[in-house]
């Protein structure tokens, strides 16, 4: 019984967090465009030995494309690696 009660309390807290996050996102969208910076090599795709060998998986490419088409969202992909490493 205590385990069930603890789970219900945890789920209620998670629901409140989700609602708070959604409300914050709605407020933020009304303020203007939102920027989303995504790291490429080692985050969006597996870390490659050389930058030119890093390949974005097709599913990730579709997801990033969908994000880029989202109204009020500006998407940029960046990397911390230089071209010689």
C-alpha cells in the first residue's frame, strides 16, 4: 500500500512538473522565436574519428528537420571540433 501511495505521489509530482514546463514553453513562445542549438558530432550522431566521417542517422535527420519547420523555433547545428581533429 505504501508503495502504491508513493507511486501516486510521484506521478502527481511529475504531472505538475510537465504542466509547469508546458506553461513555461507557452509563455516563452509568446515572447518571440526560440533558438535551439544542437551539437553534431558526438551528440546528434556518434562521435567519429574525423569530423568528415560523422554521419547523421536518418531518424535524427527527420526529427531535426521537423523541429526546423516548427513555427517560432530557430534550429542551429554546431560542433566544438575543429576541421583538423
